[in-house]
């Protein structure tokens, strides 16, 4: 089957998924979670094979060490993957919600109603749990999806997807063509040409992947190229809070896109030497004279810079950051408010680890990725980010001429 045929089948299926009721979609999710639980060993065994094969890819330089770490799917991650599917069942259906109801004139009712985007194209590297997250989110939001994972996770991706297909085939109302998986670079090239069939591309991977996709398609792209996250330690910061937050933001999962990469310290912060010493003791390598402030280490390394005031910190973040997640550590409310208003990022935090920038932790159930775009979705993209809206208008033979000639006039009365 060529790619356009796959995309066309997904497009046709999306017209059905967009009309499914909440109960049917939740039944599909439950079937998927059950299939994962019953076949956990198969999933873990496939992942062990991928991990063994990926060692050679690391040696040859085809993938990085951080990519290798993302590839691992252990029992804890598998448990979270299954729970993520179940959690979506408890969340409200994001489609067919009336978010505006307005009477334009007597008997003329305008409504703004949420609806699925249509067909999603997901291109991702490593992280085999992405297939589960994306499939579950697509099902609950009424979208169809075509997924292309990296070769380093091919065995894990195949087994997870095959279990999903088994599960959805048990629900008669659900069109199985709504979930598609492809494998080759040629498929990616064809996907990027499919404007008219695919409505949104979501890349999950490194800067090169994201930039390549953005440069080679007319389809809207949602995602982020870099995770250059900052923490600013204000002169009014609590030392213990600063230490806890920075260590967690850097070491809890160094290769994550929401790990801190640069720490800015106010020159008048009284405990800067102690802070640096404790960070080093925690296994963090500190770079005080990097050649590039816009650098994602994805490791237990971070840049450090002293700034003279909060304005310099904000300017540095808005200049060198990636618009992902940035935090201030301070006990000064005015400075916290100023920072959170002026920093132009998808996530702006006060006295808390940047690692909280995650759809699961936000209660979205799962996410398709983090968006630094300034379009319909920003930050962790969960169910709401996979919907758009339509306007419906109901009348009774009403015509514009009556208003143009002054026979009738609008009252624009909000009803919701």
C-alpha cells in the first residue's frame, strides 16, 4: 500500500471518529489498556531487543547516548503508559463542546463548537511509549493518526501498535484505518507532501528533525525544536528552594526537553558560592563560559551566568531561550509577577522545577508533545490541543439583505 492510499484511508476514517460518542471512545481505550496489561512481557522483550541493537547505533554515532536512554521502556514506564491510557477515560470528552452561544437576532443562534482536527501525522524518535500516548489521545479527541517512529525502536513500536490494532478491532463502531503506522524515510517524505489529506504534523525529536520537517512541508507543524530551559535565582531567593529545584530540574531526567540547561544567578544573591558547590557535589558539571548560550546539553551539564538584575535575566531568557519552560526562584512577589508576565515562554514557573512541564503532570492524561508555537496550542499538548472548532448558525430563512437595508438589526446577545 503506498502512502497516499494510507493517508486517504485515514482521512475517510477521521470522518467517522469525529462523530463517535464518548462511551465508544472510552471502550476503545479500555480495550487497549487491557491488551497492554495482558501482553506486558511481549512489550518488554521487544524493547530489550531494541536496546541491544541500539548499542551499535550509539557506537557508530547514528544515535546519541541521550536518545538511547529515551529508548528504554522498563516496568515502571510501562505501568505509567498503561495508566496514561486509563486516565484519558476519566477526562471529559474534548469534542462537541459549545464554547460560545450567541443570539445574533431573534431566532438566529450562533454556536462555536469544538471538533477534531482531522488527520495527524506524528514523526518521533526513540520513546516507544509515544505510540501509546498518541493513539490514545487521537482516539479520545476523535482524530485519525499516522505514526512514524525511529528505527532504533522498531521492535517495540511494532508490538505496541499491533496490540492497539487488536484492541480497536474488538470495538465494531471504531474504524481501524484511523490508526496507521509507517516505517521508512520515503514514508516521511510522502507524509510531508500530503497537504489536503493530513491536517497537522507533530514532530517529536531533536532540532534537526523538527527543522527538516518545518522546511519541507506545507502542512501546519506543531512542536518545539529545542528545550533550552532556564532558572533565574533572584537575589531574594530562598537558598534551600533554589538548590532543590535546580538539582531536580537538571538531574531527575537530564535528557528530557524540560530539564534546565542554563541557570542565571543574581550577582547579589548571598549564597552563590555555596549553591555552585552543592550543585557540583550533586554531579552537575557547570560551564561558566559557554561558546553558545542556546545549547541543549541533554546531560548533567549546565551553563551558569551571573546577571545584574531581573531585567537582564528576562532579556537573556527571551533572547537565548527556546520558549519552552523557564523559572524564577524568589521570595519577592513583585519580581515573581514581573518575571512570569515578561518571559515569553509556553511555561513560566515560580519556585518549582521545570520538570513539571509535562501533560501527565498537568492532568492532561498524556501528551503528543510540547509546543512552543503561538497558534491554537501551546505548552504540553493534550486533548484540547488536538481539537479545533467550527461555527454553526441556525435561523429560519433569514437573509443578509434585510440587515443591509436596515429592515432588521443585530442584538448580539450572549447566551452562554
